């Protein structure tokens, strides 16, 4: 007796359909027949319900997309912009660890998990990072951002943008919009779309950190600065902005300075001529992340997902160093501490000129055959400091001996060489270790869940949800990644982390690592 697929019970058919990736292929199954269409809709509904229940109970799992299954063609980057459209995630711009910015656009096909670079046309945006990109009517709205001149000249400033570009998905074209009365050049701000308005809050502007609210009418491309209540959030950058409904948005976290991260939340009610800010009461802070800065948040139903480091003790200067090293990877206003100087002060590492034989700077002093055979060459950094000291104090090399300098140049030369040889032996006897070693770090990203069910009520509160221990570790700790909501999953891409290396006898040195890894956050498997 032959059995066809149409003879299967509905439960078996739905189970088979649930194994198909929830993007284009699953949608195509709706076109087979009315029965398949009905079964596919049930699977989609079950997937969404199951995902939201997993979020509510804090039962989510990390899944890395293995490099064996795909070729990473997109460059490593952080501070990029990301947005979903249908079955794809789009990524624009970002920058490298050396602050080289991009203006390329990439598309991740979520069915095949492959990167595609559309050959876009029109007026390209400037290369930049920390811009916002939002979806609106088959287009992406790109605003703001920053870039830094290359190579890295100290006397030049960061460049901020108030450019407005619209990317048409159907025509694959960028259009530059010359809007009237634009906001000041802004970076590291946040934005959401409500009806036909794009609402922009905060960020770093020319010379200051902002808490202003600007609105862009997406039908006319006219800007206006919105009046808000006197009671309002502190000026900040690197925060997350969550759309709640047409008249409400939520601001979460951010930085108010180079070493001041905020864990608060603010509700903005967008009604009337003057919009109203209200501070949200945060409950169960013991289950909250240690800090929410440069960590993008994502709304799933009545919950907000935040990725941050595992709850461990943070050293006093760790966040300050991180923000300075990454520049917070954002342009800092002039009145704030210079990020480079702050980073050097935190490291407290004496400057070592890597060039040989400073002042002289080329070549090396000759030595007697006995000295060459009896000992190893003197470290160039030690020679540099020694000769630089002599140059500063106008001393002859005889000053390293107790005997006074004589007029015979040959005798002086021999004494200088002998003094250097003895100095070399003393240094060599201490056997300094200059080996650079990586500090092992088990800091990984963890998932935190904020329940915002009561944020629009009279109580105006939000509660952190306790996490279930699933003995699964996330990727290495990082910031300035993108976190996007797919269909029944969250997609994490890119970011930057701080690695520590140690030179024995000196303090730790911070090295940055940038990623182009893909990670997915999924609920546990279930059977219909």
C-alpha cells in the first residue's frame, strides 16, 4: 500500500514544516495547497509563541554559524548599522580597530546564511560608523555617524555627519536628501520610527553630548526640534531606543561621559505640543546586567533582550580603559578627557622608542671583540634611554664613571665603551623577560531579559527576569555589535572586544579585536 504526503496527519505535516528555516522556503510552502497553507500558518504562529515564551522564561541558547559552512566575505567591523527586511539582514558601514570607516552595504540571506554585496547605485553615503539605519516603506533611512581622518594625525578632529540618505531596496539606489533645518552633526545617537516620523534622541554632537529630541517627517523630509518636559534624561550616547507603540518609546542605558555608564530607562510619551519624559522604576536590579552601554537592545513582545558581560566583579578602571581604548569608538567632545591621553594614563606605561640607537637613531656603537663574545647585545630601548639622557644633560659618556673626563679622545672612547660593557652586564644579570603573553579571559556575553509589561501603566515599571542556567557560554564579550530580531531568533553580528596582553615588569597593554562572526540566539527545540 502506497502512502503519499497528503495522507499524513496534520500533526506530522506541521512537524515536518517546523524543520524548515522560517524564512523564504517556509513561506513558499504556503503556495502548495490550501492544506499546506493552513499548516504553514500554524507553524509560523507556533514558532512566534514558542520564541516569546522562551524569552519570558530566560530559556535561550547561543548558536554560532560555523566557518566550515560559509565563507566570511564581509570585513570585520564594529559600530555598523543593521536592519531587517523580509528574509535578509542588511548591514551598512562600521569601522575597523584602527578607526577606518566603511560605506559598503551588505545583505545576509537568512535562508542560506550567506553574505551578498549589492552593487548599489546613486549618491553613496560617506564612510562612517555609529549611524542609525531604519526600515520605512521598502527603504532604509540612514542618518548621522562619524569618521576619522586616516592616517591618524593628532591635530585633526573627528568628523561628525548630519547627512540623510535613503536607500531604495527595490531600485537598489542611494539618494542623498538635502533636508531643511537639519540637526547638528550627530553620532552614537538612537532613533525609531513612529507613523511617518523618525524620532532621534541624544548622541555626540559638535562639542557636547546631547539629550535633544529631533523629528524627521518621512513624507516631506523636514526636520524640527521637539519640545519636551523639563524633567528629562541626562545627555548621553550609546543608548538603545525601543519603539513601544505609535506614541511611546523607551530609552535604555547609554553613557553620560567617558567612564560613566547608565543602567536607567526613560519613557517618552509623544502626545501634545510638548512631549513628556518619565523615569522608569527598575525592579530586581540583582538580575540586571552590570552595565548597559554600547550594547544594542532588541524588543521581543513584552520583553527586551540585552546582551552584556557575565555578572562578575569589574575592576575600578576597567570601564574607563574600555571606553577610552574603544574611543568608546565614538568622537568625544573637546571638554571631555582626551581618549588617547586617558588611555595612556590608565595604562601608565613609560614610552619606549622602538627605533634603534635614538639620537643617532641609525646604526649601533662598535664594541670590542671580547665584549661581543662575552655578552649579548644591549637592548636598544636601554641604549635609547641612556643616550637620550646624555643628550639632555650635555654630559659626556665619561659621566657614567667616577673618574673625571680627560682630554685624550682615544682614552675617553675606551672608557665609554668599558662603561657601557659593565652596564650591559649588570642589565643582563637581572635577566628581564620581555615576552608578551595573552591574558586568559573567560568573559563572555550573557543574555539578560527586561520585562516591560507594566512600563505603560500608571506604575511605569520594568523588571529584570532571572535567567535559567543552561550551562552554555556565549561568544567572547564585545560591544558595538548589531542585534537584530529575525523570525523566531535573534541575530548578532560583528563587534569589538578588548584583549589584555602582559609585558613582564610592566602594566597590562590593551589590544582590540574586531569580529565578523555570526551568532544566533534561539529557543530550545520543541515538538508540535
